[in-house]
């Protein structure tokens, strides 16, 4: 299934890639192979809500893929209530599993440049992007908006804030997620390019997990500039225009 929408400079296609509803945006006259960004949305969001961000990245030269996570968008969405936050890690693990297919198709069928394959996401999508990046060395750089690269610490904070009690199945899902936690695989991240952008007043995903991860990576890397944390003072769980500009400057220099 494909649905084409055109602007003067950007082509937008709505498609299904291996069962994953996805929006694709790319510059109309881009030369192949194209630098490509795979970008994941947050909890209770969907691919359409990331559409303008996709347009911005496409406008500066990237081919952008925006997939729906399970329980979101076109994939049997569930209401946003604290109890349903128990599906949070299941959605992240499914995103990670599906990322293998997406990255393969990006290169093989959509002419993505295998040397300029980037990944990013916001909130839950930032958790996802961090996990995919950790376990896929082919991806060149990572951008995380208001997410986490230290999952165990974030989970402690999230569970405490929402006062949730996990069932047996959900505990197993969490155990699997914590096995894949980027903090447990720092050697895989050594000397790789990571940008974290976060509001220091974020009440949904605490910035403390990113500060912890940043300290660990700074101690590990010889080149301290490979990992960067940009903190926005007094900002809650939002992405601003300046944050978008930060990410574009970072990616253009990779």
C-alpha cells in the first residue's frame, strides 16, 4: 500500500513495510544513495504526529522513515492511562525486533546510504533508538530527545512515579529489556556518535538517566566529543525548534 503526497520539494509516502505502517519523507530531487534517518515516536503518539519533524529533516536532505509502534497509530492503539504503561517495554522490544527489517529494506529497496544511516526518537522512541543503535553497529549516529540510554535507572523512576505492579509476563518483558539496556553494553557504544537532548525539568522521563549515561561514556571515550548531552533549562517533556536545530547540526557533522 502506498499513498503519495507531494510538496514542491518533499515527497511523502504512506506505506506498509513488512507489516509496519510507516511514513516516508524524502527530498524530491535527492541523489542516491541517500543519507537516511529512522525516527521513532513516543508513548501515546504515532507516526503522523512526527510528520512535521520528518518534513524538517527531509528539507535539509535526509530520507526519513517514521514507523508506528505496536499499540499506536494504525496498530491497535490503546488509551493513554498509567496502567497501560505496563506495555511500554513490550513496545520498545518490538520496535527493536522490527528495526532489523526496516534497516535492511532502507538500504536494499529505498537506496539509503549504508554509510550514512542515522537513528533518533523522542521519549519512548528515544529509548527505542538507543537500544537499536547499541545493538546495530551499522548505524552511524544516534539522537535521543527526552528519552533514555540508561534503562534500569529510568525504569526505577517510571515505576515509582506511576506506582505500577507488573504481572508475570510483564516482568519477563522487563527482564529482557534490561538485558538489552545500553548501560549493560557500553563497549558496543565506545567511540560512536551519540547526541542526547533533554529538558532538565522533564517530569515524564527524568534527565538523571541521561546524565548517568553521559558520565559513563565520558569516562570510557578517549574522544570526549563523540557523546554530547544538551540540557534545556526549565523545559518539561517537549521538543523545541532549537532542539531540532541542535540535532540537524549534529547530524550534518557526522
